[in-house]
C-alpha cells in the first residue's frame, strides 16, 4: 500500500532581494520517511525548512503538511509539526520543565504532565529538569529543543542540524532517538554530517544555491559517487603487463598507480568488477584487494563544487 | 483556533518572566523609590508641604518616571526574542502574531499594573491624613495605567524594530518624550507662532497631548474622549508594531 504523503513541497521559490535563497524546489515526504536535507552553508536548507514550518512565506509554489496549506491554514500546519530550529533556541531564564510546559500549553496538549514526563524520558533530561535552560551544556540544550519538538507527538518532525556540535555519544543518542520515533512520522533533517545521512535517512536531497541537485536514497547516492566500486589492488611485485591488461578492459575508466605495486582501478559504469579482477590476478601474488563503497561525502563534493565553481 | 490563539500561554510565560529574574524586582524598586521621592521631595511634589489629602503630587510626576522606566520594560520584549532566535520557535508554534503580540503587551501592562498597585502606601497615607476624594484617586490610577499602556505600546514597536535592546530603549524614550512634550505650553506656543499653519498645529498638538488627557483623569474627570484617546493610541501603536514585526521577524 502506498504510504501517506505528509509533506508536499511543490516548486517553491524564495528570494531575499537579489539573492535566490530557494529556487524551484519540489519534494514529497511520506509517513515513515527520514528525509536528509544536504547542502553547503547558504544552500537554502534552513530557508526551505522555515517555509515548511510557516516561519517564512514562499514567493511562489505551494507547501502542504498533512493536507493543510502553509499559506491558508498556517495554524493547523504548525500544530502538525514539531520543529527544532538551528541552534535550538530556548528561553534561557526558564527551567526545563517550565519551558516544556509553555510549549505544551501553546500547543494545547491535553495531559501536560504526562507529555512532559514522556519527552523527558525519551531525551534523557531527567537530571536537569529543574535547571534553567541557560545553565545547561550545548548537548542538553539541543535535547531540550528536541523534547519541545516532540511534546505533542507530531506527525511531522523537522530538525535543523539536530546533532551539530554534539559529542559522539550525544550524536549517537539523538540518531538512535530519531530512528526509534520514525515509524509513524515523516522526519526532515538538515545536516552537514554525511555519515548521519547514511546512518539515519532513507532518502536524501542535495541542494546548492537554492537549487535541487539530487533526490534519491543514500544507497543510490553512494552508488553515484565517483569512488563507488573502485578496486584497490596491492600486488607483491611490480607487474606492468597485469596493469596494462586491467587498464585495457572495456569497463575500466582508468588505473591510477600510487606506486609500482599499489593501484586503484576506476570502473566506467560504477559497477562491481571485483570478480573479473580476481580472475585476472589468479595465480599471482597479491598483498591485498578491496572494493570501496561510494561515499556520500565524495558525491556531495563532486556535485556541490560543480555548482559552486 | 482564533485570531488570538496562544495569547494565554504567552501572557503566562511573559508575566512569570518578570519575576523569574532580578530585573523585574529592580524595576519595581526603582519605580517605587523614584515615585516616592518625587512625591515627597520639597523640590518636586511637596506632598508634605501642601498639607492636602490629595494624590496630585504623586500623579504629577508619574509621566516623567514612566517615560524612562516603561521603555526599559518594553525594550526586551521583541528585541531579545529576535536576537536569541526564540522568535523562530515562537512563530512556528500554533500561536498567531496577534496572540503573541497582545500576550506580551498584556503581560507587560499587568506588570506595570502591579507596580502601580504597590504604591498603595501613599493611598493609605492620604487616607490617614484627611478625607481624600476617592473618585479622583480612582481616575488618577486609571489614567496612570492607561498612560503606562500607551508608553508600553510605543516601546514594543521599537523593540520589534531592532534586535538591539539599547537602541530600542533610546528610540522609545525619544518617541515617548516627543509625544509627552506635544502638550507643553512652550511647545504649543512655539508651533502656534509658525505662520499660516501655526493655529492648526497648535490645535493638532493639543489634541494629541498625552499630558492634557492624563491630567484630565488625575483631576477626576472621567470623559469618554479621554478613554477613547488612550484606546486609539494604544491600539494604533500595537497595530503598527504587529505589522512591523510581521515584516522583520525573520530578518
């Protein structure tokens, strides 16, 4: 059965004076999706998120969230969304409990104490609930931001760089939390951390200079990276004939010799030709042979540098 | 969902906020000390010298205190939200612009109301000294409350205009002083002497004078035109402030 589309973004454009912050972006996010929003600084990720969350109005195009239009039914959209803005702003003078209570009241949550207890447990804030927000570490502040975004158990969760600046343990905790709650929600997260997209997201969109460059699954994106299925072969003794034979294969784009015995073989079609190479080196002495999986980082650089150049 | 969705939540947060930091208490202390001193001082209110059971000395100097202290209350209301980024959080909650703006305004106004209520010892004092005109005292307090609301609405607009609280404070003091000065005899005389338009300007400035309308109430005159004047002034500044904030909130 087709999953329900919760966020539908169609051809949105937004300019600030002469600068096109978002230029004709369209995508859909279904229930159960964890949608990674990738792009260099100033790419338009935050602007797009602000449009979806009704903080900004688009110049043209349409956004609907759970069937509600962001321009004509803004309050209903905001009720459906949980949002963690970049840098997780919160009222510093309030205690964690007081802040969560304020957000819950603003969102008309029915059972506020139960909702606070649920998100405090989910985000591991038990130790600091009575502290004021301004006294918390960056990691805890980010968790408070996550807790407020989850307080009304929203269908759509939008997280602007949720793990930025967190230590590895805190990053793992947040990523684990996102994975746990993802089943019944549509989650959009923007990030610079490409490992996070590989680990958490089932779809990724790369934008640069406000334009959509790629919309696909992280696995597919990795397969499109220039280093996908590159074979690293280290032979025990220099063998020019073998190198020439491999380079002459019709699937081989190029063979890079790092040393006389250490080669990298780039396939034209990004396909896996490990078996062919194994057959060619059969009977010869080799130190090691390995095939690389494409890295998002590589593709990200290829694509965004291409645009920014 | 109404036009004022979120007003109650914002009001509660803001009102409690005044008492969550020392700033609110510092304001109250300064207000009460300044109010008390200007009332009893031989150079200003001469409350003890005039030997009347009247709060006129107290009310006479309230505009001068408000013109400095109310902008101090108003300056953080939006400037701080915009500077710290919480404005983004606030406007992505299901809260309308009107709900949040009025919630903040009413909380600030209620806080100023608390400050006025804390001047009750001066009322007890005049009651002990003689037989005061309770009607005049009531309209005087009403006028003071309305004047505080007008200055607060002015201050909120400038707080929405800039992220810098100091700039907001200076601009709202300047605007409040200008409005207050419109009704001063020297100002009216100056503009009245301008050729051709002087008479009109004098009439306009006199009609816009905060002092005149405020003193009507402190003299015990409860007139509809005075209440309407303050209502229009407050609503006008609030409306302009909302439009401004809507344009600038994301900048």
